[in-house]
C-alpha cells in the first residue's frame, strides 16, 4: 500500500457503483485510481471524492497497467469555497486541464503541484481575475522552461505553451475569460 496527499482533478463513472478518480500529486504526477463501490450510499468514499479536494489517500499500485486501486481517502483540505461561484470552478477546471495537457502521467511534478495547490487555495477565497489566469500560465510556462523569468508580454506564456506542445489551449480558457469580463474581474 502506498500513501500520498493528492488533489482530485477529475472523475468518471466506471460502473453503476464504481468511479475512476484522476489525481495530481508531487511524487507521481498525474495518475488514476479505481474507487470500487464509491457510489454506494454507505461507501467509505461517499462525499469525499469531489473535484479539487486535497485528500490523503492509500492505494495499491496496479500490477499491470496504470489504474491503481483506491483503498482509503480522507480530506486534508476540502476547499468548499470553490463552490461559491461558477467562475471559481471554471478556473480550477481550466488549470487542471492545462496541466494535463503538458504533463506526462506518472512523472514527478513537485513545482507544478505546488503551483496548482496555491492557485486552488486562492480560488477557495477569491473569484478569478484575468491577472490571476495570466500569472498561473506564466508560472506554469516558467516551470516547464518555456519562457524566461524576465517579464513577458500578456498572453505570451499561453502562446508558448500552445506552440511548444502543438496543442490548443483548453476551451475553458476562453469560457473563463468571458466569465471574468462579464463579472468585472479584469484586474
């Protein structure tokens, strides 16, 4: 059994009562577990496996493949404030999708994990702004070695990510910037 602290970055239904949970942690990067029976009413996972929560988990590594088995999960930081606005959830979704776009599964990512943790903690108490989004993109691009630590023009870091990975940025970026402009959070 392995133990780690991880952030839930996604989940999908595997069967009537079982979930596949996507995680981000510093040592293993992005990985998946199967949470058997998680959707049963009396499951020990009931109410624990929600997006953006920081959770202490125990899991058994898969003998083959990359789908590990979740054995135990406990909240360490529920970030309940994220649910106070659609913009906060949209910002969190954009950030995890952007990270998933640029990170290989099972690769250690301590700096990126710390960046995501700080960003989600900020969103727990604040709505996102354009400056927040651009600062996150800049820090991610710096951590990936795509831009120098010198000041870069607005949008350059997002463009650098797109060009270096030959993939479009997640659609949530456009949706988030539209939400920000409608709600006056440009600063």
